[in-house]
């Protein structure tokens, strides 16, 4: 057994659990390590929050003008795209950069889980930053693959929807139902096993990404029901927490968006001129809180991975012991 696997054993990650136990113990582990996580990841999370604030503020200010241009273009979107290329390029760059720093923030939590409490982690120290470069790189590579898979599934569902755009109401409803079936089937058959394989790649340093994905896919399919429960509960918890904690930012963005849209239609600005600066600060705070809310889901998902790995290991041991029994009886 590798050193990483031994560390996982010490960290009590590799243990067969029910879905409810994974959720309960995972969130309990997150709360127990929350102080350490914030103290060792806040610089990276702050950079992500700054990027998030800049991106959201730019979108709130600029998208109303793009909306007016799109309506006035009468279907000819080429001039709109060309005229807004700098803004589109800036948004794309901020999204990519934000994704890198978000993955870096999550890698601090994964480093903690890999090493376990009470064990030292080989971390780069900068402003008390708990940052394991190897874990970060593996987390980033796994995140890119997962985002690409989500994009393919979304594109497939969008293609199904576009086929029904020219149909009547009944046909459109049928196509929407078909798109929902495609999305759910793809999530169950592709995305959930991919998430499990990605966690195995991150935790086991000797694994390679794509061989692990292809070799471990069948394991994910065998435990898809168990994983679905954990993922759905984590999604509900994260979604509800984000809705509550980022509600002020959402309200401010809607008000700012409507005010800027009204100015384009000739109405006076109904909010203070410094609201853009206020929006940037609010979005920055919301981004900082948001990244830790999402980080909380990593812990139950890692416990889910540990449970699946343990069950598979016990299954292999049982098969070997069953195969050895006939040989033992023959020797007697």
C-alpha cells in the first residue's frame, strides 16, 4: 500500500460508510478544520474574490449596453461581438484566472485531507499559506477535465433543445423533456464516475489522469446510487447556503443592472454614482464567502470516495479468499 493510502488510513478517510455517514462526518470534519483552512488558504481565496468582484462588476456595468445592442442588431450579432471583443476577452481571462485560484483554494483542503490531522504536510509557506504544489496541479488538471465534460453534456442538451425550437408547443415540451433525460443520463453515466475517478487521481500521486478515468469508470457506475445521494445533498446544502449568504450581492446586482439599462433608454441614474465601487466590494465579499461554502462539499465527497475505495478493496479481498478456499480444501 502506498504512502498516500497509509496517510488516508490514518486520516480515517478510507472507511466503509453509508451515504448519511459520509455527509455527517464530512461536514463535521470541515467545521473542525475550518480555522486551519481559512488561516492557510485566505490569500488564495482573497485573490479569487478580487477576480470575482472585478468580473461581476464589469458584467453588471457592461451587459446592459450589450443587451441593447443585441436587440437593435435584429439578429445580426457579428457587429455586436466585434464591438465588444475587448470586454468578452477580459471576461474570458477573468473566468480562467478565477478558476485557477479557486482550484488552488480547494487544493488546500485536499492537502489537509491527504495528510490527515496530526501529520505534517510538505507545504509552501507564504503569508501562512498552506499550499501543496503537487496537489494543486493535480486538482487543476482534474477540474479542467470535469469542466470540459460538463460543457460537453450541456452542449448535447442544448443541441437537443435547439432541434425543438422550430416545433410547436407540444413538440417543444417533448424536446425539453428529452433534453432533461439526456442531461440526467449523462450526469449519472459520465459525470458522477468521472468525479470519483478525479478524486482518486488527486489522492493517489502515482496515478495518471486519463488511465485512472478510464480504468475507474466502471467502479463509479457500480456505486452510482450511493454517490448520487451524497452529491445531491451536498448540492442542496451549497445552493441554499450560497443563496442566503450572497443574497445582498444578488439584490445589488439586479438594482445596478436595471439602473444601467434605464440610463441607456434615456432615464436618469436612479442610484448613486459610486454604486459601482460598492458593487465591487459586495461582490468581493460574496466571492470570498462563496469559495468556502463550496469547499465544504469537498469533505463529504472525499469521504464518499474513501467509502467506495474501501468497499472495492474489501470486495477484492473477499474474491481472493473465496478463490483460495477450494485450493485449501483440496490440499487437506
